[in-house]
C-alpha cells in the first residue's frame, strides 16, 4: 500500500507545517477557504474538513465575521502509520435497527471480512442514516477505504469521492465510482425459464424495495422471460415489500387470499428471506410445495438448504463477490490514479432443489433456449 492520505489530510498537513515553520504565527489569520481551495486545487468541502481537524487539534479557531485565526504553534509533527481499517456501510432500514443480521448482508460481510483479514485489513460495519454527520464519522475513524452497500445516500458517496477516499459500491450502481453487482438479470431469467420449462403459466411475484437496483433488474428479467413465453406480467399477482421475512410472509398471505379461486402455480420471490416466508404461508394454507405451488428465491443463503423442501434459488457466488470487491479497493489504495469507474458483474447461477416441480394439470412444458440472450 502506498500510504496515501486523504485530500483533506494533505491540506491539514501543509497548513500545519506552515504554522510549525512560523509562516503563520500565533494570532495570524489563515487565507480564506476560497483561497486555500484554489491553492490546493480542492473544493470547499475538503478545505472545511481540514480546518475542522485543525480546530479539533487546538491549532486554530473560527471567528465569525473574521476568519480562521492561529491560536498556538503546532507541536512537532507526528506522522501516523497508514490506516489498515476499512468501512462497510449499509443504509438504515425503517423495519430493522441492525441490518447486518439479514442473511444476505451477513453472508457478504462475513466473506468480505475474511478476505480483508487475508490482506491484513480490519473491516468495520456501520449503518448510515441520511441525517448522519458523515464528515464527522470519517474524521473520527480514519478509514483507509470504504465499501458502500446497496442504496446508501449518494451524498455520502460524493463526499467520500471529493475527499479522495478510495471507495467501492456493492450491490448497486453509481457511475462516479467502481461498482460490484450480481448478474440480477440473467439470474432471474434462468429462474423464470426453469419454471416455464416445467409448464408453469400462472405466476405470483413478491418483489423487494422498488428503489433498489436488484429489484428493477430482477423485475425486468421477469418481464422479458414472460413476454418470450407469450405471457403478460400485468395479469399476474404481485406484491411489493421490504426485504425482510416478516414483510414477505404478509405479501404471500395477501397473494394466497386474493387468488383463492385461481391460485398461482409458482411464486417468484426476489430474495431468499421472502421465499422462505412464502414457503411458510403456503404450508399454513394446507398447500404442498411443489405439488400445489412451486417457490423460487434469489441469493442462495445457507438457510435455504435446510428449508422444507430445500429451496430452488439463484446463487450470487458471494465469495467471488467479496474477493472482487476487495481486489478493486486495494487497487485504488495502491494506485490512486489508476481507478476504473465501471460496473463489475458477478455471474449468477440457478440452483435447482426440491421447491420447484411440474404443476398439476399443466400444459406441456415449453421448449426454451438453453441460454437466454441479454436484453
């Protein structure tokens, strides 16, 4: 690792050195924020972060209507060792106080932490609320790099980028920085084609949060797969919910009640927690899986191997996901000028278990292409 420091730290170091050398004496005013920004070719957000550090260290004070005044000579400089701490930031959920307990995020964090340890880094987890003081969080922790996850507030990402902090976005896409995502589209295409090939025509969808990239891409895949089979997704039962199992259970119950006279032969859930909840709701109705209703999930978390019956789902290959994410962050840390703002797509694979089967009294199975082309 190069030991590169954030932009605001570089500004801090330079101003502190000028105070140490006597270029700015006790009682002198520093240049204005605009002038400092022009000198170092950084924005005012970065300048303010550097000045905030200097105030915290007792080097300067902010005087309203006057400016930033030197209040004491700096002690001899002490250069800290480069940080070996990385952050894993999740957006807060309105339903749960600790999202790291959700199976997908827990599995992702576990694999990413293991990769970090192999490279002598420590990974720290935290949630981010839109009202959090993000600059203060960064100043108090000195992260070497950041993993942003899913739909974290874009203002936080923009701030990290403006401060020169190496960052990677996981499970979502944002053009200004490197993103690592699963192949949501092909993964869901393969799940739909599996069900269609078994003869299913009546489907119900349990979707995740609409603002998530994964929801949009998985839904688009369903639309394409059903259109190819001559089916209209608008005529199917559909429930939009959060990603938690409790919401999935309610959604599945709603579908089964609304469709009492014309039950779907298959339920497609947009993650495994929702799919496991659907299994429970189907069983409670006295229906059999897969004889009466087939159920498919997405993620392939550990728990779905032990459901009754074991769940057919789409594997995201989370170990490869984690390895790729860390590789791209370390590349930025070692070569700050060599950053590719692209989306890396991790292949997804259909895993067929016992929760899917031929529907009762179905039409002959469709003969579908072995591999769907990308839309």
